[in-house]
């Protein structure tokens, strides 16, 4: 049997607890999509539950050593194991759920990839570093509410499901983890996406300033800067207010 060395440069912390893996799997609804894509399956602890309960899934794994291990461990899945960088991989199906114990060093990039493919991804269940998960789920008025909170919550309902102890990984990370679920909203807001992302990022890049001052680099019309809500700081605006602000321009 092949053995895999966790690689620090890939942010690998292999999940070893089968109860946690089962809880993650059971968090999927299996509604409104045909396939499930697991990102970074590693040693296949979560994969086993996918294999037991669904036939339409693909594994996307960057690490060649892990790919060889998975092909030996799950010979029936050889055709469904893709060696690729998920951040560059182009999905071939129109609708799929995303699941995984996501590498912490690229977890934010994975979320932006989910946003990019939101029309194809109605649901995502993933393991994140606890503080990142809390940030994604944070509501306005909270100090950790920020760019990720607003952008993800614009398009998805976010559920913080449970916290995970560091001892259920090999090697144990130095931080706690958490599992969250994203479910795409049934009604998407009408936005000029590029501008909306720029607006939110500008607002939080200088979060101690009022929005009026933080958004000055965007060089918008004089009438825009007279909107009363701009007297507030970014963390005080709800997701809905950010959407409304973008739509006024």
C-alpha cells in the first residue's frame, strides 16, 4: 500500500476522523445538481462516503502522490480522479456541488472560484480554517465582517455548521477548523459584477474611514458622494445595502 507524506507547501492536513467525514458528507442536500466534485481528497477519507452514496462524482487532486494512492485505493474510480490544480481546472458539467477539506493556503481563492462558477455551483460544503469560516459567515456590525462576507453572502446563504478540533488531522494544524455550507440564493441580484467587486474591496481596504472617503479613489459622480449612507463605515452596511449602493450608480 502506498503511503503519502503530507506536503507543507500544498497545505496538506489529511482528515483522519471518519465521523467528521460522514458529517461533512451528510451536509450535502443533493438537490439541483447532477455531480459532486471533491477538491483535495488526499487519502480519501471523505471520498469513501461519496463512493457509498452517489455515483456521479469527480475528484480533483493536485498532488501526484495522492492521485497514485487514490487510484490504488479506489480502482473503480480511476477515470474519475483528475490530477489538476482546482484553481485552473475547467469543469465539464453545467451543475455540480463542491465538497472538500480545502487547503487553507488557497481557501479564499477557492471561494472566488466558487463565485466565478456560481451559475454552475448551487451548493458547496467545505472545511476551512475556523477564523476564515467565521469571516465568511459574519454579519454586518461585526469586526470580522469584510470582503469575503459580503461577496459570498451576495450570492449564497451561508451556514456555519460545526467547529473541528485540530487533532482529527494528520499532521494536526496549529489552528481549529470549521465546516460551512453555501447554498446559492434562488434570486440573484442584478449587478454589474466587476464594479460591485471593486466597490466592496475599496470599501473594506480602508475600513476605518467612512465610505465617502474610502470610495473616493473610484472617482464617481459628485451626486453619488452625497448619499447619506456613505457617512457610515464599510462594516456597518449589510449585504443588501451594498447591493443597493452598487445599483444606484
